[in-house]
C-alpha cells in the first residue's frame, strides 16, 4: 500500500493514510515521549520556526524509538 505512512518506530506495523507529513509517531509510541519534548515541538509549531521544529521532531522520534526498544527510562 504505497499511500500509507508507517510509524517511525521500527517494527511497529501501524500505518496511517495521508501524504502531507512524511513521518509520524503512532499514539502508542507518542505516549512514551516526555511532555517537555512535546511542549518544545508545539511551541516551535506555533512560532512557525522550522529549524526548531525539525530539531524537536528529531528528539521526539529518538525518544519514541528508544522507549519502544527499552533503552531509555
């Protein structure tokens, strides 16, 4: 299914329909991201600061992947 976008966490298996975002984190893994990282991401989105948003998104992805793998606390 080429029109489906997979979760960024390896071996998750969850997908969503749509094309605007090229990456996304499913709800199960989004819960594992600390609220402070989510706050920074939301602030960058509100300010429309693309550089800050890219950095915050990278942090959120890293936390989601590490939490799913059991690496981080």
